[in-house]
C-alpha cells in the first residue's frame, strides 16, 4: 500500500509517495493557480510513471492521501473570496474597522488600515444581547433579524458570518440565526463564531469568523472538485488536509473550518522539519523553505515546534492556533526592479508559475532570482527538472541585461546584486524569528529545503554566523514528505475568565475534562487508533492585555497543587519569552485549549551502517561566480553515498534542486544520504 503527500506551491506542485517498505519516490508538476486540482492530477500522473504504475493502479493502491493547499491563502492575498455579509449585535458592526486600535506600523502615520473583508453596507446589527456570564439580557429580536436577512438576500452575498457579543458563553442566539439562514437562504454558507472560535476577545472572534466565511466557499468547492477527480481516477482511500496547526483533518472538517487551512502548505514543511530534527538527533533547527514564490521560516527549539494564536495574513487577524511561521515574499520567481528613486528591489512581486521567470520561456520578461542563478552559472539550464524542462539562457540574459542597463552596471553585477539582495531579505526574516525574540541563531543548524533553498543556504547561513547546514535528499519536496508524518488533530477551546476572581483547581479540572471528552469523541469519528491529549492555557498577568500560550502537558489534573503548578509554568514561559517573570503579580487564566491527537504510523528511516571510503567523482565542471568566474566541479546528488566528503567550491545537483557550497566549506554525506555542510569563516560567493 502507498501513502501520498501533495503540497501545492506558488510555482510547483510537489508529490511524494512512500510504500510499505519505506521506498520514497517524488515528482513535481507546474502549479495551476486557476484550478489547483489540475496541477495535482498532472503531478499524480508523473508520480505514477516514476513508480512504474498507471495512475489508476497507483491510486487504487493508495491508502492515505495528505494534501496541503494554498486555496485559502491565495483567496486572502488576492482578495477573491466569497461576498460576505456580517450579522452581529446591534451597535457593534464596526468592530472590523476599529480592530484593536493598533496599526501594523504604529510609526507610519500615513499608512491606511487594512480594508475589511466585509464593507459597511453588508454589516448588519441585530437587536440582542448576552451578558458576559451567558445570561440573556435582550432576547433575539425577530424583526431586526428579518430586516437583516432580507437585506442579505438583496445584496447577493454568498456567505454570512454570525458573531454576537459573548456568544462564546452562550451560543443560543447565533444558532437560532444559523437555523433561520439555512431555511431562508439555503444556498448561502454560514459561519458562526461560537463554532469557529468560541472564546473571549470580540475583534479576534469577529475577524476570524469573517475570514472563515470569506474563504470557506472557495475551499469547499476546490476540495469537492479534487475529491471528484480523484474518485474518477480510481482513488478509494482517505483524503486528509493539513491544517495550519500542523495536524491533518478530513475534507469535511477542513471545509467547515477553512480559515485553519491558511498555512496548510508551510505547516507540512514544519512537520518535515520536526521529523528531520528527530532523525538527526538535532534539537535546534532553523527551518528555511524557499520555493518559487515565497520563503517560509520557522524554528525547531529543543526538538519542539511552537504553536501560536497570534497569526494573520493580508492584514486579517486569524486567532486560530497555528504553527509559528514567518512567510516573506522571496522566492525563485521574485522579480527584481528599480523604483522611481533608482533603488534596487527584489520582490515582493513574483512571476509565479505563469508566466514564471524569463528563463522558463513562457513569455516572462522581468528579471527574477531564478534568472540571476542561471546567469551566475549556479543552475544548469540544460538539466533543469532532469532535462525535461530546459531553461532559456538567452531570455534570462536579456531580462538581466534590461535591469543592468537601468542600473548602469554589467550583467554579472546585476545578477550578483539580485542574489545578494534576496539573501539579505531572507536573513532579515530569520533575524525576525530569532534575534528579535532573544534567540541566538548561532546555536541552530539551518535545515535547507524547498526547490530554491540550496542555491542560497550557504550565503544565508554565513550572513547569520550559522556554521552548519543540513540538506535532506527530499529537500525539494520536504513539505509534501513532512505531511506524511503528520498526525490527525482536533482542537477545542473554552474561555474561563472571571474578572477579579482566581480560578480554582476544581474549575480548571472540570474545564479540561469536558474539553478532552469533546475532542476525543470528535476524533474517534475520524480515527480508530490510540489518541493522545495535549493541554494548553492562554494566560497573562492581571494588568496585561495579551495572553501567552503555556503548555500544560504532563501536569496532573488531580494534583492538590494544580493551580500553583500551572502558574509556575506560566512564569517560566513568560521568562523564556520576555526574559523576566513577575512572580508576585496576579496570574489570570483566560482560555483552556485541548488537542486530541491520533498518532499515524510513519515509516522509520534507518541510517546506513556502511559508508563509502572512496572519493566522490564529479560528473563535470561548470563556469560559475565564486568570487570570480571560474570552473567548479559539479556532483550529482543521487551519486553521492554516505561517507562521501567534499570541499568547496562545488555545485551539487539533483533533478529538482541544486546546492552551492563555497571555497573552504566542507560537505559530508550522512547516513541518510543527506548533505551535512560545515561553513568556514572565508568570504562567501
């Protein structure tokens, strides 16, 4: 039997298949932004060819297919989601624009606030009111609800977000409105805040529910289309979708909670990074995933990933828990340009999959990072994608020449400038995840993955004084590979906040027991194996306005000192994040969170016991820029064996990725066949 992982990126769709013996086969196809399922099906055809099977036979043998999608991400970034209406408590329809009273850049007085996903004319206040304790203050007024429903019908909205004040305490009014909408507007999707994010803080709850309403219809249509195409092609196994928290869920859950798929693809990369850290026995890794459109950066610290409810995208707040990932607009397709002031930029615009970089020969004319790598000699134009997609060197040179002319520099200087600028941009992204949080990147190794990462990893690490780089053999498809190591996961939360009152052990115990029962029951509907429970709380000091996430795993709920142990965890976590803890201050327990986790069996890779003592033999040389234009040896990644050692400068090539190492840097092939690069202090490229 097979398991297949699929990650749709901005330029390429990556696919990985693993059989019962652990044999791993991967393939790539061009992404098809207009309908991602087309690129998926093309990729499955190529994957089947590599397995020496027909696509129908391969899919018939596939037990589990795990998919990371950017449908929700793209809908938000490109503002092409559903037409959404908002029903909320009378007097509160402007919460989306008031936000939290904060600006993204508080020092930029001219920056406009993000445009709400729901225009004011589609935000309707309905007369009703719950007290903070869940008691009804004002019953749901049917006349004002009738007016709102009639206006929504006239507006042509295709999705409705329902978010009433204090609905996290009592959802009766929200559910009554949802029932009315289902009867009277059956073709309109409905998202209730009490189902999407049943917890305190009005703006976060409204924003997250609106995002869910905005992306849910398009995500549901895509998943239904993909399921139909897979079924018609012979797939009869289980289809799961990776969610932003790194766990996977069935299609119906992903469609219901579509806002949780916004970081679907990058979450697969983090799962792959965590698996890599465990295989290598390395506790601290910077995960550096550079693809065609963007770069995703995250940390594995002490062997663990960090979950956060602080995420957002395209100016929209999404308070669902997700992996802590920073995405920056830097990829192989990032466009180099000169602004009106003569300033040289790389990104944020991307050539994407169509037309793509100029060297793709699809009509693109802008100079991109990939074009620069062709001109500098780091990419072999004839062997790109194993020779199936040769690059147009002349088109790349022409694109770089146009940029060089505007800057009054040479072609090589322009290409080297693009290379340098994108490296600096990605280094700043890593500094944001490390130095700006009080973490020293020098104690981390850099895990380089994504199709373009190997070209830049050495220079990026040198910029940050990181001395070790790991490049897996599955680097170009690590997100898809990582998805196959993900577990099923279902999360629930509940607010427990009483102003001026300290939580008791009995209250906290009752909350967690109730959440665990709910989460376990839901997961058992998807999964018949063993289920693990993870607990966490969002807490703060009494005078603070923002909570921090505190893991409560391993705490005995029956302990008589339960509250003291929870508060001790909070103080320690606060100190880790902010370098201090105020142990004499009041600690406030705000939200309880529980995740039920279904552990999915994965293939355990073993390091090779036998290593070679022979020298690696290059398959040729290529003229490339290493300080100056010079001939450097080129090695085939699939010909390197555990035990092989190389000294830079050198280029290592695989069908879907290329790795560049500098003069003086040392490369060893480890027991998994992965590249382990140690940097010297010499000057870079």
